[in-house]
C-alpha cells in the first residue's frame, strides 16, 4: 500500500453534494440529441417532438444560414485565431455589428462570444464604486454574475413592480452614496426584457418612466425578446416604442437568431469603451467566421421572411390557450415561453419522463433555477412546429396531466 492510497480524496465532497442533489430530485442528467435542432429531435434513440429549444424562428437549421456558414468556412477557414484586439477582428465581425446596429436602430453594437459574456462584460465595465445598480429580483444569472463582478453596490426591486423600483430610486436620489451622501455618478436600472422562466414581459414603459425620474440609465437584456418581440423581432424596446429611451440593450444570437453569441446595442461611446475594457471581449477569442456569417444571414432572414415571426406567434397563442383549456396552470406567460406549473421537483421530473414515453421532449426546471415549490415543465413552441406536432404534444400533456392528477381526469 502506498501513502497515496491512505490519503483522503480532497474532492470527496463533490460526491456528497451529488448524492444530496439526487436524493432531493434535483440532479439533472444531460439528455443527448443525436439529431440537429428542430421541432423533432432524436434523444436516446427516440424521435421526439421538442418543446425545449430556444430556436424560436427555426433558424438553427435554416438553409440560408447553413449556406452562409459553409461559404464563410470556405472563404475564411474554421477559426478566427485570436481575440478581437489582437488579430481576431475580421470584416465579418464588423459587418455583422453594422447590420445589427441598423436592425436595432442604435448608433452601434458590439458582439460577444455569448449573451452570458455580454452581460458579464458590460455591467462591470460601465459601473464602479460611485454607481448604483438597481436590478429586478428575477433577472438572469448572467446579469447577477455581471453585478458580482462590478464594484458598484446594488439594490433589488420586486419582480416587474414599477412601484417598488420607484421607491428604490427615490431613496437612492434622496440619500445618495452610502457614507458620503454624494450623488451617484450613474444609477443603472437592469431588467430582462422577457423573463426566461415565466415568459412574462418586463413593464418597460413604467421602468423607463421611473428611471427617467431619477435620471437613471436603463439596461434591458433582450435574450428572449430578440427575434420574438417588436417588428421582425427587434426586441422589447421596439415592441413598446421606446427607441432612444433605453441606453443599453443586450441581445443574444444563440436563441431566435439560431447560432451563438451576444451583443450590446447602444451608443458609439458605449461600443468604444467596451472594446477598451470589457474583459470577455479583451481576453477571449472572437467568433469563428461561420458563426459571424450565419448570424448576419439570420438578421436578413428575420426581415425578409416575416412569416416566420407570424407563425411563431400563431403557434404560441394556440398552444398556450389549449394548455389553459386542458386545465393547466401556465403562470403569467405572455410569450412563446410557457411554463406548465408542477409544484415540487419530483412531480416535474416524473412528468417530463412520462412525456418522453408519449413522444414529447419538454424539460423540467427545478430549484435553484426557480423556487423549490415552483418546479415546472418549461415549454417553448417555435415557428417550425407544424399544427399536427403541437396537437400531438397537447394530447401527451392531457394524458400525463390526468395520470399525475394535475388536471381533472
Ligand atoms: N440573458 C438571458 C435572460 C437568458 O435567458 C440567457 C440564456 N439563457 C442569456 C442571457 C445568455 O445568453 P447566451 O445563451 O447567448 O449566453
């Protein structure tokens, strides 16, 4: 026996943590797809109707995006080879950013490797000790991490509650910075445009009005509003007609746009400072040519094929109202994200497993992503779903819902 055999495993706590997760039905195994993304996917050798992707417009497999990606590989190769500030900025990146700025109606945009890195890049870059971040309590994890990376103090307001936001802002203006009483340099109000677990839309007009009363800047993370809300999917600012009143919009290229990436849309100054300071931009390699080219094509497709957007919303309305008619609690959703409330994580896990038996792939969302008693099956319909596929999915929900006693049998 060597001394190594006697030495306790310093990582043994990981096993204990995993055992604990399993015993509380909170362990989430990865489901592996052997097909591409789409309304029908292959999971564990089975063909299933997928209600689990964020592929709102079906662009992940759109022929024009595939062709653009392939052409970019032929012309420019597989990788970009460096971070943007060294030798990793290609015309493709700059062209995409110009197209995105025109689409969003902003002076400039800057792309990041993901929506997650956009949030963790921009928030600490533009805020510091002399500022205050005011955040909705249900904002996305990447916003929370962005705030953690900032030196700015933060205050949380009640979810989507403009009265609570106003109270926080009034106090911030009245009292000023803790310890000094001096006014904050910047008060930044941060909200998701569409909340990813409930599918509700942020009350942006009220948020903007409250922010303006305190001369605060508004930051909207439109990950789930990109491609979904507004003209041709321009996002929540366009949806509410608030152009020019929201200083910073973050969007993702990984959901409705169908590829991968994130972007920040705002002023030219904002873009310039992010290029100088935002750490994911400075220290992580830029998008491969195929990604930038496919994203660019997607922005064109969104404007040239408006029927995709129409189809997304027609499918959304039908699916949501049918789930309600069957007797399910679908919470406060107003968008293609429709949670089907289950309560405890065990029921959510069993419901999802039974849906697979019935030919439907819809994943449970459990603690810590949502509160322990608010486990749910999160469904997302896309423009690519056919009526017959949605009908079959609804039948499966009906069968399993009655079986597990969630709806009257
Ligand atoms: N913000 C929100 C609100 C999101 O839902 C997500 C993705 N789940 C992100 C940011 C991150 O986007 P990406 O997948 O492009 O990193």
